[in-house]
């Protein structure tokens, strides 16, 4: 792949990637700053989309329209939703969906798809890099919604409906936009909290560590794909 798009929601989720990539050309389009670097013979375009699904979908579309990426990697932190997944583990999306929308609105009407499959090769590479780094990783479903989940009752209800491995606020929208643009994507997330009653406290403690860990993994992935 020659051009790789990387999208994160918060500046902290891109800080380590930008530090490693060094000075970039920055293009400001439709309210987003796109950082463009040559890295190991490839073009890497990274952008901070902001939090939640509208931001993530828009940013993915603007990146697709202006940079013709060969794939998109969504990176950042997430809440753990499976009892085997621990804080600082990595979850690699097999598929993504919104947990706060009746999926019939997506399946019965355009785009006639509500669960967006991640690219198998990108999943394989993400898994390999985690293995090489000695980091525990899990493949599984990632769900996204318009809320930071830090409540045992809400967590249990999402688990019952969707059996996800992780919850965040953007992956489903990146996957949705990539589906419409026929673009391979994967979401690679480091767990910052368990999306439970202690979720907010854990997030504050582990967000930076988790963001750095996943940034290293995503940059290594770009060398292989
Ligand atoms: N991102 C990181 N942790 C999260 C959580 N618990 N809920 C939603 N998004 C998150």
C-alpha cells in the first residue's frame, strides 16, 4: 500500500505518531488538519477527527476524497467489554457497528449494511505486530456510541446485545464511511478502562500509556502493509 490514512479522535491519540513521523506538511480541509509525511517510502496521512461518530465519518470521507488512501487505520483507546480483555491490551476490530442505533435503519435502508467488516489482511498485520511487540491482543467486534461508557448497567446491556470486545465512540463511523468508499480499514484500539463504574478514573490514569502503546503498533503496521 502506498498511501495510508490514520485517524484518531483526540490529539493525545496522535501525539506519539506525529512525534515519530517528524515535521509534516499540514493541509487544512473542511475543518480538519491532515498531517502528511513520507515514511519508509510510503505516504502517511494522519488526522485528528474529534470525538464521536459524525466527526469520524466526516474526517474519513474528507481523507478519502482528498488523499485517495489505500486503507484507513483507526487508532486510539477504548473501553474493554470482554472479561478476558485487560487495561493496556489491544483489541483489533473484526467488525464494527453502532451500539446506539437500531441496525434496521441501516439494513432496511441505504447503505443496507449495519455491521462493517474490517479488512482481513490489516487484521492479520495488526495481530502480528502485537505478537512481535509482546503485547496481548484480541480480535473481536468493536461497538461505538455517542457516550463514554462508565456505568455497569449500560455496559451489561451493551454486552448482552452485542457481545463486543471493546467500546469506543468512532470505529463504527470510520467503518461505515470506508464501506461506502470501498476502502479497507481496521480499528486498532488499546484498552484504557473497563467501561464500568470505575471507567472514568481508569481512563484518566491509563489514557496516555494506552495511546502511546497503540501508536507504536500502528506505525509498525505501516511498514508491513
Ligand atoms: N474510549 C475509551 N474508553 C471508552 C469508554 N469507556 N466508552 C466509550 N469510549 C471510550
